[in-house]
C-alpha cells in the first residue's frame, strides 16, 4: 500500500516538473509572445473604438461594456489554445526530443498530464490578463466589479480545458505543428 502511494506521489511530482519545464519553454517561445500581443492588441482596440467614434465609454451602460469585451473571450480561447496547446505533444516529435523523453522512466500519462496542465495554465493566464483589463475598465467607468465576470472567467476556463483536449488529439496524431495549429483552430 505504501509503495503504491509513493508511486502516485512520484507521478504527481514528475507531472509538476514536466509542467514547469513546458511553461518555461512556452513562455520563451514565439507562440506565447504572439498570443500575448494578440490579446493586448484586441483589448486596446476594443477600448479605443468608442473614443474613435466620438462616444466614449461614459455613455455606454455596464452591460454594453461587458458585451463589447466578453464577446471576444471565446475567440481568445480558440486562438490561444491553438497557438499554445496544440503544439505541446507534436513539438516533441518535431524537435526530436521525444526520443529522449520517452526513454526516461516516466509514464506517458505523466508526461501527458504535465503538458496538459502547462497548456491550461498558460492559456488561463493570458485570458486572466484580458479579464483584468476588463475589470479595470469597469472600475474606471462604472466603479463596480460585476460578479458575472467571475462566472464568465470560470466558464472560459472550462472551455480552455475542452479546447486543450481537442487540440491534444490533433497534437497526438499530427507530425507538423503548423498543421496542428490550423486544425485545432478550425475544430
């Protein structure tokens, strides 16, 4: 019994190490930077468009403001998961690091869980940055933080889990990351 618990704890520790390494590798990569820039540009455009049209945010209700921002949340999930999550597995084969990784005494499920966790955390982090921008705007113009933002973020996190799962399916069977990204975004 004790040996089995040790194996499970060791698998969890190995998954955490794999997730940490995957996060570091992804944050240093171009895809994460492209995702972060995309989120920042779209947030800035949504914020600036009312001023460019001459209305400003003062005349819009809180519901209109939230609708303007949150209507793009689904698009962000698809694009961010497509850019970050869909290449998690295929990159191991493309960069030939899988030959080294799979010869180690680490279970494939442990590797999968670590990579899945890293993809989820990075995608959720970028989406959280977007939601923080939305919260800032609602505080500036309406002096309130609607509780449905928390609910919306929770639903987006569930969507991230589902989209990451679908992108991992493509990542497991494809041989090129560029094709995997396209299929993940289209799916």
